[in-house]
């Protein structure tokens, strides 16, 4: 079954850290770039980071560069986002999404996991 | 402030045709980068609606169509239905930011 399932969200204190996971199934995970996108409460979508199929190609949005680290474990069909130095502005639903091969759009999304940073 | 500009809201009555605009710059839409559209129903994850300006994924009704011209793109919905009530987002790539960018989203209300 083609799906992405995020986990690891929760409440964390300002300045704290959290690691999100995204479990993929139903497709050959290694073949796809994967992405993290977030949505603050009542706000729009914000692209955060992507990682290539082998993990050697990585890019970050300016807002999270130096604080967030994307990684993947192809043996486990899993994507990760390590988040540090969290602030209230990082409170959001975090989605993992699959980037279509040869394109820059996202054809498969997870259900999202909520991260709340408490000040 | 989003890189791509969308109207915050649009509304229409059942059966009507509506348009949602997405305006960018020469660094993104005007630079030849494709525009993609997503539909987000209340409480759910976004769903791909249109890709590469004017293509529909399998399963998306042909009531939905996209177009692009210059530094702008547009999503059209014909035969508006109550289940189309959702938030709609455009997305492209910005070469100046070297980043994927989204519009701020448009809330469609079916009256």
C-alpha cells in the first residue's frame, strides 16, 4: 500500500530538540527524493528540506539551515528530520512528501505530525 | 510573505466556474519553472491536483485545469461542487532562493 506515515511529533520546550520519522511503504524508497514540508497553525505550506535517493544530495530552506538535519535509512525505508534549537515559530504540522522522479512536485504526502514548541 | 502571491479567498456557487491566480516573478514562474497545484481539504494533508502547469494526475476530475503565462499561473474549477471547498496552494521553484516555494494559499468557499 502506497503510503507515508510520520511520527515523533509532540510538545517540546523552547531550545529543545526533536526527531521526526517518516515510514514509507508501497514503493521503492531508494528511487525517490524525499522532502519535509511544514504548516504552522492556520498558515500556508513551507518547504524545509529534501534529500536524494542515496542521501548524498541535500538542501535546506534558509529558515532551518544549521538547525535541522535531514537523513534517510534506505534499509528501513525511512526518512528523518532532526530538529534542534526549536522556537515557538517551529510549531507546525510536519509532513513528509515524495518528490516525483524528474520533477519538482510532490505526489505522495503523509498525514503529518504535530510539533508544538512551548515557551 | 509568500514568494508566490495568491488571493486569500475566493467564493462561488454550485455549478459556477472560478479561477485562483498565482503570481510570481522572473526568478520562479517567469523563469520557466513549472507551477503545481495542491488541494487541502479541512483537516487533511495536501493532495496533488495539477502538475507541470496543466497536467492532471490520474483520478483528478477534468473540472480542474491549470494554465501558466508569463509570471503568473491560474487554477480553474468548473462546475463547482460543495466538496471542492478547500484550501488551494500553488508551488514552483525559485532560482534566486534555490528553494521550492509555495503560494500563501487560497480558501475556496462554495456558497
